[in-house]
């Protein structure tokens, strides 16, 4: 997906109580710091390591940093679970796996206002990276992932919530 297409993508906006209230382009949502929904999918292998993605240098926020979960914004009119499946396939090429729900959380920091839907999957197959968004991946233990200095703050919170939820 090109940068222009990503910027024009229509995002589901919500009010501060997570009620849908329209849509806006991704670029406008970022510019106005609008409340929106996002998905976070922690991908775990048989060793219990998680898939950590290095963001490309062209990402709109935190270029070159590390994502501790796959995922992204929920499109206008889209529900969270289908959005999580879409994002997991787009970013890592993973499909046909069970999404285990880990609940929801609120993230509000530095102009980013969102309701996150958390999932995790167990996966041991090949990955196919989305070149526009994912520069590289590595499999790390949870303590190693949380110790990364340049981990995106929203995915750090998502991973922390996944640990709190249990199933690890």
C-alpha cells in the first residue's frame, strides 16, 4: 500500500466513550488527534517468544522503532476482530489462525487517543512482511521485548496487558 493510499484510508472515529461518531482520513485523524480504534495482535511461537517488528523509516509515527504486536487502525465501518485478521495478514502474511481475545484497553499519550482491542495468536509458520510497514522481524522473549528502548508505547502497553490477562 503506498503512502498516499495509507494517508487517505478512512478510519473509524469514536468519541471518548468508544461510541462510533463518523470517519476521517488517517492523515486528518492524526492531525486532529481524534479518538479512534486500533487492534493489537501479539504473535507467539512455540518457544513462547513474540514476533517483534521493526517499523520502516517511512512510518508516520515512530519510524524505525519496534512494534511488540502486529495491528493497526480499524477502518471506517469495520469491527475489531476482522480488522485484526486483516492487519495480521497485511503485515505478516499470517492467516487461518485462532485469534484469542485479550480484552480492550485505552491508550492516551502524546496526541494518540485510542481504544485498543487486544488479541494474540500462536504461530510457527513462515512470515511474509509488508514492505511499506515492516522492515524486519525478530523473535524475542517477553522480557527482551519489553526492554527494547525504542518500542512503540502503545504496543508496549498492549503487550503488558496481554501478560496481565494471563495465558502466558
